[in-house]
């Protein structure tokens, strides 16, 4: 690789004349044609072609092949605008298209037109949101959107608090941090060393971020206790209580339960009212990780799935998941007015000066762990303005309608077997069983599960090589690999569901 | 406020027909005209006009006035595209313009044309970077750029590791987490409760994120010891060693020093070689927070400021600061190959399947705390491709040249007084002393400092109301409020420095 850094070691050096296009500002003379050409390519190739059913979801290359095809290396000399435009094209060409209707692979997808414009606008303004002084519009916009989201959750509109944060994992981390501070504020200065052991509870199907963030925050993974789930993947409140009692018997302090509304794999909704009762009884912070399922709150038809969420102390809700806002748009919401600030504020005098000429209660940055921070609110606010709550509701309802249709279709179809007969969310988990494995004899063979375990990876390889579909698979506990279709793109319809089913048959029937 | 959420309570409800434009996908028929109109407005108003010297840096409105002028509220019904375009215009109008040449207020600025195109491209592709499967281009791009940055630091090109993370605060948090895991890997499972107290060292002028992240991670703020700085704001290595000894005498474990290359206020560069010696002697992790000053590594003229950084265990370096990449672009770099993964991996089976058809060592997401994650690499890679290392170097050299010019000009000018006679970085800290305070009598008055303390806030209010300039002020220890000019926009030249000086005189001479 030609190393850009190689000549940086020490003077004396030969200095070439400064390049003529190095300045960090747009110059209409130098850049206008380039910017507009680039935008045109982006709109045509990434936005339209990348989301068109006639295009491939991915043009697959192995790491070695891709390295050979796309010159990623950095050099001392810059490239011409013409070459840069060709890099724009190549980047689009070899990238996976999460906005493609047949990308049903993960808990994010879509390229929402209004979200995209909101994002582009934010980029052009390049703000950092920590004080009203430098981000007046986005400061007020955040409070408006977070207030509205708290109202949707059922929290008091006034009096709670909330933040935008870089992803659901971080939002869940804020929950742990707030719970700890609420229970033991002296730890902010003293730390956990020499203190009573603290324990966090979540279900065995919860997102891995609870454990990851508890490790980061000094709890240790042994102190994240995984509560059993029932046959539908929902937290068993009796097992929760038993584990809390056991924790107390050990002399440790149970501080928090993280319930999940929409688990990552099965899409299960934990029984929030039962969990609330346990939390209330043992004085634990109740957090709901609704990163995925939170979108359903905007649907009058489906918000019953999160019944009881209004009793929680805090909620993670990612508009970039079910509501299809662009990456990233994650929120942490709490009914408590001051805990975010109390737990995190550092009162840096250089940034949060108290002698400014305006009301510095609008300088909201100190409750965040981040200092500089993007205005992730803008894209979501713009989508909400464009569609209205009615539009967001129609979006959610269509996702659930597609999920129901898909589930009904495959429940009758030879070769498809549902993991859950009654999935609750817009994840549908199922096995595709090739013809060769459908006989009673094949099914009773001791290697059946082992063989079935290998089917989904093989089909996944084929769909990616072909570029016709992306749907993920995974094992769960002792279950062999199964597919998980995830729907959050509301431009899909029943015909697309039919296509996905038929394409899976084309990919797997001969296995 | 009309509450979008109000009708969400319970059925029975009246359902209005679904709006006709709610889907999360671009439709050329419905959206093409809107998208192109919006982009045109964004380019003309935010990119060009927002960075033009003839425009205002900010059109100031108080929170109440802004709320009255810009309708942020969310409603059940969506808006027409025409109204949305007007919201685009209003958002631009009332936002501060960090890309404006006279925004010299913070450690970020500029709207780099190539960075912007890179950002827009990333938005249109809407990726999440955790597996090669869904982000092939960005996975390889990250490794290329991080490898190049490690080479620039002087780390071994092969064998180290690095990540993009959401801001320098988080990057510093990764350093603490890695240091702890390196010293005491058993804490990952066991947690800090019942363990020996651990202590982190940084200077009294270091960024507040060290304390904030240490609090988050269970150390407690009492266990962040602030080392004295010398007259130039640089960490005093003798005081460091004394405090380390004291910590050991107390029976606690010193685990890490976070040195700073380019402090937030004074722009000081800590003496890395001396600090390294103390770290080596007491077996502490040496971290360098070069979030701000790291850009100087790309200049053969100025990289001596960070001499010794190549000995560190880890480095925070934010290209969105001195290199003027768009927000956010932050990296954490380490010479250790496995510590990021060892400290953070959770091995989620649903995402990091080991039975994929490609080499899953390219699935790099598990070393991050975030799960879903934006491709912040793209904009910076694209800038580096466009300008080459020579262009980035020319950018850095111009910033330092402007800083030197500004410093020289004000050191001769009546009314201006430097806080540091020899600033090392592109922050220039100074007082503006109005004519009324310049006499020997005024200076010897017991209230002099108190009176001077109020000058900068008043001038700041005036410049914001006028929209002519944004430069921040702050106190430091017992020093009264002083201005801090920060340069990272390389489109500024000596004439702009003259303008800033003259504008400060216009704003403050009568005080």
C-alpha cells in the first residue's frame, strides 16, 4: 500500500508546493459543478436505483476481490474531481443497499425521502448540539420531539427528560447509569470499589448491549442476571422475582430490570405490568428497551403490545428502527426530571458558562456523555412534520399488515415452519426445510437438527451471491439456525411478501 | 401545543384514511421534484450563503422568539412539500453557521465540500457498520483509514487496532475501559465492587470527558486525580509522579494517565516523553487525548508538538476537529491488537454468526460499544482522497500560520493581552481590555479582575446580536474571563484575522 504517512517522519524534507484545493470551505467557482454532479449521481444511483426492485440488493465481492476492485488507499497527492466522482459511483455500486425492498435483514432499513432531506440539511449546517448559543434551532427541536415522544409513551409531558444518543446500546447504557445514580448517588464521587455488589436483570432474549454496558460501567457480566423467557420469548416475571430474592439473599443489591418491547430475534414483548409489580416491590428502576418495538406506540391498533410502559422509569426508543428514520436516531426517555443531569453533569466552565446573556437552562449538553454531538433530531422531526402522526401510524400499521400476511402465507406453505406460531412484532422467524428433509424419516434422523442448522447459512450465501434478497439467520438457545424476516420498510406490499417466499424456495429447494 | 400524541390513548377511535405519502421509500414520481428543490436550497442557502463573509454568522433569536417564529410542533396531519421547503429555509435561516469564516468559537467549524459530499453519500446509502455482510465497503475503508492514522501516529501499522466512535468523549471512555481491562481482565466478569480502588490521572486542564467517563465506568470522580499544569498549561510530570506515589501509598492502583495534545482552552501539549517515563515506571496505560491537536501530526512542521505519542498505548484523534471533517468523525487508536475486542466483545450469536460463508474476522462490530453505527469513516476518507496527505498538511500549516499572524498582531495592539505569550496550538487566548480599563489606575483597582471578567460576556452578547462574529470566552482557574479564538477553517486568511481584531475593537471599545 502506498503509505500516505511515510514521509511524515522528520525534517529536513522536500516540500512540494501546496495543492490548490485544500481549503475546508466550499468555493462555488471550484466546487459547484462537482457538488451538483455528485448529488445527481447519489440521487440517481443510491437513492433511486439502490431502492429499485429491478436492482440487486448487493453486488457481492469477497474482501480480497473488493480490495482489488476499489482503490481505498490514501496517498500524498489528491485526486481529480473526475476520479472522485468515479469513487462515488464505485462506493454506491459495491455497497449493500439497506434501502432496497428486499433488504429485510436487520432492525434497520429504508431510505426515507424526508428523513434523507433532513439528514442532508443537518450535514450542510454541521452543528454540534450542546448549547443554545451554537444550536438554537436544534436545542428547541430536541425538547419538542422528546416531549412529544414522552407523551406518546405516557410519561408526564412536563417534568421528565430525554436525550438523543448514538444508538440503542448507548441508550440502554444511560438507563443503567441513571438507575445506579438514582439508587446510590454517592457512587458518582466514590466509585463502585468497596461498595455493595449491584445487580441488573434482563431476559435471556434481551439485547446484548445490557451486558456490554454493564461491563463498561463496572458491574461485571456476572452481575447481569438473565431471566428465563416463556415459550413466546417473553420475560418470566416469576423467575425474575425468584432471582431478585436470590440476589438479596446473597447480600447484593438489585437495582434495575431492563424489560424488552420487541426482542431482537423473536420480537417478543415482555409483560410490562407484571414486571412493574416486581420492580415496585423491590424498589428497582424499571427500564424498557423499546428500541425496536417502540414504533408500535404510534399505532392505535398495536400500542397495546407495550401496555404498562407508562409506568417505567425510562425507555429506549430508536426511531431509526421501526419508524425507518435514517441511521442513527436513538432516544433515551425518562419520567425523572433531573436524573440525567445529576448522574452525568461535569459543569465544564469553558463550555457551560453561567454568565451568558440568555437563559442557560437551554444549554442542555451537560446531561450527555458526549460533548460534541450531531443533530440526529432533525431528520426525524422533518419526517414527522412531513407525514404527521397519522402518516407514522399508517407506516407502522402497514408493517404489521405485511408481517401478518407473510406469516399466514408461510404457515400454509410446504417447507416453511414458524418458530413462533403467533409472532407479536414485525419479525417473523421461520425455518425453510428443503424437500430432502421433509419426510418423516428425515425428520426422525438423529442428525436432523444438525443438517437443518446448515441450510440457512447455505441459502444466505446463495442469496448474497445472487443479490436477490437479504434476510438474516441465527440460532437461538438449542434451536438450529432459522431465518428472521424483519419489516420496517413500508413501501413493501403483499406482492413483495410473495416474492420473498418464492425466492427462498428458489434458493433452497434443491438443498 | 397541538399534541400529536393526544389521540393515541385507546380505541375505539375514528380512523382517518391513511395519508397518501407515508411510505419509507423514495418514489421518483412523488419525491423527485421535492428532493431536488430541497437540495438546491440547501446548497445555495446553507452551503454557499451560510459560509459567505457577507452573511451573518447567526441571526439571533431568544428561545421564546425562536419558538414563536419557527413552528416546531408536531401534529396528526403532515405538511405539504411546499411548506416543508419553507421549513428547510427557516431551519437554515435561524441556525448558527459553524461553516462561516467568522465562527471561530469552538473546536469544530467549516463545511468542507468533499467532507459534505462524503456525508451525503453515506446518508443515501444509510449503512450500519458492524458486519462485512452489510457494510463491505465501509468495513475495509475503516481498516484502511485507521491503519493509516496509526502509521501517522507512529504505531505499528500491522498489529494495532482502532475504531470510529461517536465523539472524543466516547473515545476517551474507550481508553479508560481498555486500560482497566489490560490491568485487570477479571473485572469484565466480576465488576469493580469488592476490588482494589483504581485511579486515573489527567491534568487539571484536560477535557472533562475523562472525569465523566470515569464516573460512568464506576471509578468515581474522586478517583480521577488532576495533575498540576505548568505556566503554559502542560502537565507537570513531577506532580504526576508524586500523585502516583501517593495513590500507591493509599493502597490504590494507578492504572492510567491521560495526557493531552492540545488542551481545550489553552491548546497546550503535555510533555509526552516525560509522562511516558512515569507510565513505564509504574506500569500504567498511557493514553493521549489528541482529539484536538492530533491534526498537527499531518504537518511536518508541527508534528514535533506531539513528540513521544508513538510510545503511548492509545490515542484519541478527532478528524472533525483540526482537520475539519464534518461532525462527527472521532477515532480511538491503540497499539494493542486485541484489547478492544477482549474488553468489549459480547459474542452475540444473532449478529456475529461464525458459520457465514466469508472470513468473519471482517465482522468488526463486536469490539465497539455501539451495535448499529454510522459510517463516519466515509466523509474523512473522501476528503483524504480528494486532498491527499499533502492537502491535509497544507490545511494544517495554514491554520498555524493564521494563528501566528493573529498572535503577532494582537501582541502589539493596545487593548489586547495574551493569556499565553507563546501559544502552541491554533487556539489563541487573550483578553480584550476596553479603553476605560487600560490606565495604571484602573489596573491597580481592587475590582479590576472582577470588572474585566464581565467584559467578554458583554462583547459576546453584542457580537451574537449583531451576527458579526462568534468567538467563545471562559474563565480558567483564577483568571477572569478571556476570549479563545480557535482556528480550524483553512479558508481564513490574514485579512480575516485583521477583521476579527477590528471587529472586537468595534464591539468592546466603549465598555
